[in-house]
C-alpha cells in the first residue's frame, strides 16, 4: 500500500514514445492507494462506474474534492466490470431519454475529458422487432425520440440484413419484421470507464479506498454522521450510497427501505472469430442480445433470474436458454464454442427506471435501481447525482427519479417500452 499520490501524467502519443525510449520504466500508478482519513466532506459507497462518476463530477463541476470512494472489493469489480457494455439512449419516457442522451453525449468525448481511452465505439445498435406488438412499440419509440430530439429511426428488414449479414430474417417462430436503429449507439470498454474515472478522481486528490466494506451507518438527530467499515470508522458530512445490488443492504443500515429487488443477471462470450458483425443487436422477444468484441468474441447477454438472489456467477441453464433463443435468428452461433460465463447482482425497480434521490435520513443520498441497463448511464448519472449531492436538491436531469415517485404513483415506466433494458 502506498499513500504517495501519483503525480498525474498526461497520457499522449509523446508519453508513449518517451516511455518506449526508456523501456517503460517511467509509468506511475494510475491512482493512489491511501489510508482512510478520519473525516471527509463526502463519502461515496461503491467504486463502480456510478460511484466514481458521481465523485468525478462533484470535483469537476462543483469543486468538491474532499471525497472518499469506499469499495468493499476492487474498483469496477461489481456490475460495472461484468456487463455487456451496450450504450444507447433510445428510451421511451422523456426523463429517461434526457438522462440517457446526456450520458451518450458525455460518452462521445469521455476519452478526451478523462485523458483515458474508454474505447467508446459508436457502431450502431438495432433492437429487432419480431412480433407485430414490437413493431408498434418501436415505431412509438421512434416518434417519441423525434419529439425528444434523440436521433433514432425505424428500419425495414432489408436494411437490417444489410447492416447484419449474418442474420436470418425468416425465423420459423419469430421472423424479423424491422428494427429500431440508433446509429449513435454502441459499446465502450467497461473496465476502462471505471479506471478512467478512478484515475481522474485520484488526480483531483480524492481517496479511493478499496477492500473496505461498509458495515454500519451512524446517524444523530436524523442525519448522517459517519460510517463503520472493515478499515475503521470514517466521519462524513454527506453520504452517497451507490451500491447497485447491495443498495437495500446499505439502506437497512441507515434505517430506511428501498423499492429494489436484487437478482443475478448473466452473460457469456464465445471463442474469438473473424469480424462478422459490426453493430450491436438486441432481440428482445426471444431475450438475447449480442455484439462482437474487438478480440473477436461474440458477447452475449441473457435475462435475469426469476427470483431474488445475490449470486454473482453464471449458470448452465442460462447459457443454454440464451443461446437456444438466439440460434433461430443467428444460426451461425450454433457452431461456436462458448468460452466464459458470469453474473452480476442487478438492482431492479418496479418501473425499471433508476433512483437518484434524497432519503428519509438527512444528508444521505442514493443512486441505484439501474438494474440491467446502467452502464450506458454512468456519465449522465454521475453528472446528475453530483448536482443533487452538491446542492441538496435535484437538477432537471434527476428530479423525476426521486424515490417518492413510488409512493406518489409517478412511475417512469420503461419495462414495457424496453422489453429488455440493456
Ligand atoms: C451480465 C450483465 C450485463 C449487463 N449489460 C449491460 C449493458 O449491456 N448495458 C448497460 O447499460 N448496462 C448493462 N448492465 C447493467 C450495468 O452493469 C449496471 O447497471 C451498472 O454497471 C451499475 O453500476 P454501479 O456503479 O451502480 O454498480 P456496481 O458496478 O455494481 O458498483 C457497486 C459497487 O458497490 C460495492 N459495494 C456493495 N456493497 C458495499 C459495501 N457494503 N461497502 C462497500 N462497497 C460496497 C460493490 O462491491 C460494487 O463494486 C449489465 C449488468 C450485468 C450484470
């Protein structure tokens, strides 16, 4: 462990050339590994993408850098490092389109902003319509997106085939009837997003404290005073809970309840093959989605378990179900060997929209409920959450996502609109 904060060095073509000349002996650690201080202005629990992005924009947009990000494992080791990296902003409801499109715009120059290559790849994304119901649903989304200023289009089967030559349009059960296409959608490298934000936070003087599990939350007179952790007690003025599948566990520690169910979501990759698909395709009726990674693997995502659980691993029946579902539309994957499978614990709300909110306990804020689709939202969520934490009240991006909406019946229903929410 070292408390010495690495001197921030710009990554550039000149830095690579310089290091090549001196046999790469001059690279410094990307972020510090500090011992926790006794007290911080803000403590963020969870060093996933959303926690790190919240911290980053607290510093960048609001000048608050006395921040600790406390992580029970390693940074990015939760869902942020386990997802299938789909990025899109073609949501149906206005508040969703606003926050997801803000996020997509931030992704577009995130590598430059963080001086870290997050490998954002806007290769285009198609959501296949394979029933008449989906055709109507996606056309409605295209109309809604036009009103929201989000560029999406409805494409006919011939155009789908042009974009995805390996597709079988004439599946016996679910022929492809068209698709909702977002040309700006795509993927990014998930670890790099976490690492890029972590490096930038550390460079601003924030402490990222890994292997530090929060085991209790202390309050006095209805407001937070600090946390108890496996590395000692840490005081704070404000506490931000950003723990995805463990959000309810932390809320319990603080004495309030969250309308969240946690369950495993699984994914798998095939052996690497030559480039054959340069768009992301989601087949929501059969419930599977795939893209091809830079290494050539087909990255395949499935659905959530049908029951609440905290199982952070894959299972054979999911591999079989997901691949079986996709084979009708992508017959060539029947000949691929599957290489790895894994799972993450996702935090699901009833309306499949996130919670960015104040809580019944003073100065405790929550950012959770991103469920199966929060990777794409990391920059936008961090931006909106930082504003909420800094000012104490939500700005325009976050205001619809308060947890009171469940009590007041103001659902932001994306479950029917999206089918799968990735
Ligand atoms: C298989 C799979 C596929 C997915 N595919 C996509 C996709 O294609 N596109 C998309 O947009 N989204 C996708 N998602 C969803 C996306 O990954 C998540 O919504 C997003 O990563 C959530 O980020 P986060 O920062 O909120 O959570 P996480 O990255 O899970 O971070 C939360 C952190 O909190 C820490 N923590 C928990 N409890 C404590 C404690 N007591 N003390 C300290 N730390 C604690 C955890 O260790 C964890 O690191 C997928 C998810 C999975 C699992």
